[in-house]
């Protein structure tokens, strides 16, 4: 249910930028969300539809691009992808090092807004 609060903030941001730039209609909102977030795409769109019904964003499509979970090995410096649920530990595929830093997979931002 936390999608409602997140989507409300998305809509506020979209409307603020659209209105500041003289847009007549918001056609689409493109989001970048990391695979580690637990937001459900379908619910983001449903809540956006509900919340935007009396705004210039009514009927806008919410497009979500999921970014992969990526780590950087502290030992050798390579960046590698981790598929959630496929391994128990995060181990560098190049040097087998066990120390790594999250590079992507938790982000959440509005990439762009399509308006007319």
C-alpha cells in the first residue's frame, strides 16, 4: 500500500514541473526504479490513474524501467550484476572476493515527463 504515498509524490512533482513549463497535458511519466525496491508496477499506474483524475495528468501512462542490482568489488574493482534470489552470498565473479559495494538497484527517480 506504500505505492499510494510514493505515487502521490510522483504526481505532485510531475504537476509542478508540467505547470511551470506551460504544459497543457501530461502524456507519460517515465520512471527508473531499482529491482531491489518492492514497488509493484501495476499499483503505481492504478494509483496514478486515481490520483490524477482531475488534473492535466489524467490518462498519462506510467512507464517503469527497472535497473538491475549491480555491485562493485572492493578487491578488484569490477562491477557485476547480482540476480536476486539466485545466490546466498554476493561473491565477485572475477576474483571471488566477498567485499562489495552496491552500485545500483535501489534507486527511484523520474527520468522524464512527456507533455503537450
